[in-house]
């Protein structure tokens, strides 16, 4: 994969590998060693790519963009979920410009196209002794040129790629640059102006709100109802049949449309 020069203050160093177990694991290692904000880790192939809830992420060589970013945001830890939401909005904006297709966000971190997953996002963080965020790592996996044969039998019905949706083979560096450009704008706006406009973009792109959902914890159903809103902490607000609203945050539950 040819590398592209990113002339942005945020993205100051790119590490490229032919193969890693996980770009997030490598980025976490670099962050712990003091790597600067904006450092990016890219791998042509991952042997142990990870999604939420410890799910495996298929990452074949040459078929997708698998990378992680190191961030050092100056925010309280309770707002860390905003990073994933911001990233999801940036991905949608970039992919819509590249493909002229309508993408959506399935809470909290799946980017959908024609009802199938085309991109996943996994954010992880470490806290300093005072409880503030020392660093965060955001992993992004985008299925770019994967064909139907590249997906396993279990994924064919639920996953897609830019190629399958458009018939066009995209250059990895083209997708990377478009995404980083969008992320730079949103990340800068977030720091100077807060989350309000980004939250509204997320709500506009959401394919979860307004639908009945089932809330699961370790595959056990614990709640069901209508997904009505998302608060500033990134929690999904669900109203059950009795009219009671509960909020559900990242890491504890999975939500699937009925």
C-alpha cells in the first residue's frame, strides 16, 4: 500500500507494518511509551484484529484499511465515549464524499451501508493517576475492496465493502486521506466548541434511533424498547413498553434491532 503524506498538525507520524496482530495493541504500546498525539499505526494485515465485545475482526491483506490513532484529549474521562461518536461521524462524512452513497451509524460504533456493516470502530483508553485521560487509541477497520468470497460464511449476510456497493476498487491512501481530513476538522471543532454539533450529526446519521431494540448483557436480554435519543455521554436512551426510560452506555451491553 502506497503511503500518503498527511500535512496536518494532528497526524505527525505514521508507522506502517506489513502484518500485526492488532493495530490497537501496537498503538497502545506506543502510547504507553509516550508517542505523541496524532501518531498512526497502519497494518496491511491483522492476524488478531478486534471489535467490541472481544469479537474478531477479519483483516485480510490488501482488502481494507486497518489502522489506529493515538489521541491525548484534555477531557474528563466520563466524556471519552464522545471520541468514538466523533470518529463515526468523520467516517460517514468521508465515505459519503468518496462514494456518493448514504451511510449510517448503528449505535455505538458500526458504520452501515445498505443494511450491512462496512466499518467498525474500537476506542480504548488509559487513565492517569488523577482520573483524567492519559491517552486514547481509536482503531478503525474499513472494508474497502473485499469481495463476497473474502467474507466468511457467517459474515456474508451482515458485512459489505465499498467495492461491493459501488463496483469500484478504491486506493487505500485515498480513503485514509479523506478520513483523516474529516477527523482533523471534527477533532479541532470538538476541542474548541464542544460536542453539540457533532452530536447532532451523529443523530442525523443514526439508523438506531426510532427503532425497537433489545439490550443484551453477555447475550442475556435485560431490556427492550424504543431507542429514542443519545445523551452527551454517548449513552443510548431506551423507552420500554411501560414508558420507563433507561440509559445504556458503552462496554456493558450490545444492542440489536429486532
